[in-house]
C-alpha cells in the first residue's frame, strides 16, 4: 500500500505547525540531536553533485545538502502544502509534488539520493528501491532513515481516551507463571496512531530481515546500517529522552550502493 490518504491529509493540514516544529531545534530534538547528525555524518562528498531528497517535507535537509556544495538539489514530497512552504523558503533548491514510488525523472539523473523518515509511510518498499535505482547513476548511494523495528514493534492501545504506547517486551511473573507479550517484532504490520495522537499517521513496521530481503530483491548493495545514538547535549535538554534513546533505538539508517556495472572482458 502507498502512503494512505489520512497521513497525506495530516501533513497538508499540519504543514505550518510541522514546519515550525522542525525549524526549532529545541523542539525537534529527535531531529536536531539524534537523526540529522547521524544522517549528515554518512553523506558522501556532494561537491558539484546532483542530489534528490525523497519526502523532503518543508525542505530543511535540501537546504543543508545544497550548503554542502551540491550543484543541484531536488526535493519531492506528496504534500502540496509542505512543497509550497519549501519552494517559498529555499529558492536555491527545486521542489516538486511527487510520490517517491513513481518519480518523473529520467534514468541516471542523480548522483545521490537521500530520504529522512519518510519511506516507512509506504508498506512495500520494492517500488521505491526500483525507482531510486533507476534515477541514480552507478556508484551512487541511497541514504535513508526510518523507524527502527525495535521501536515500531510496539503496541498502541486507546485506554479511556488516553493513548498507550507500549514497547516490545515479555513480562513473566514467576509465582503465577503468567506471561504477557507486548508488541510483535516478526509480523509486518501498520502502526496506526489514534486520531487524538499528535502524530495521527500510519507508518509500517517491518523487521530488519524483511527490509534486507526487499533490498536483496533489487540490485542495490547494503553498504552500511547505522543505529544512531543521541548527541550527549540531549542529556541536559531532555534526560528522559536521552535515557530512552541510549537504550531503545527509535530510528535506523541504511546506506545502499548502486554498484558500477562490471567491466566487460572484451573491451
Ligand atoms: C516525518 S516527515 C519528514 C520530512 C523531512 N524529510 C524531514 O526530515 O523533516 C515525512 C514526510 O514524508 C512525506 N511522504 C510520505 N509519503 C510519501 C510518498 N509516498 N512520497 C513522497 N513523500 C511522502 C510526507 O508528506 C512528509 O513530508
């Protein structure tokens, strides 16, 4: 399933609020002190390169990628409102309303593809991997982040109007032999946040094995997998989040390589 309509509507309806959130580093600490530093550390040399960001939101990463010397940075997103904000904010980059499963770019258009916390809105990633493979030049990387399966194996319940998010665990009470299993790591499933949630969107949980299988079905090679740690600065700003993230990962980063074709023996 592609990104569902409810999630698309959520990003359109909350576009301004979302933009304000990501542009305030003290508010969006899971970006500023956790995911972005780890993603930026894995960037290749972008000098004079053509770059695409899939699910670019309000364009902050595009601005950063351009500041790293890229010749051209293109951002695409399925939210019309976020693309409008990005266009008005960062004229040094090009932005288009487009779905990452079907991109309107020629083969071999880009040197590097980037996607931050967007691919997990889609159930089956084969189409995205095939599209990115098609538009990338050989030797190019696709760097993307998504929910860590240890995090997304969670269990969401609405309880008396409150939302309870319970992490993967097994509770075993010795005296009664009672066992309670919370969450499910192995099954592929949607994580549907209730409407009252401040993130009422649907993302998809898949195990590391399933992600690796989807990559293996394409010609991409996995060049790196990173489970980021928060910057130590988070300890002062939000000790609870820091303590959580050094024990339970929230995001994971994959770097895929489109290999160079083998050199023909006859040439
Ligand atoms: C969590 S936001 C991340 C935005 C941005 N990458 C950032 O780090 O601030 C996820 C973004 O993915 C976009 N998105 C979701 N499904 C998409 C799809 N199929 N094609 C393109 N964009 C998509 C959403 O509209 C949203 O802007």
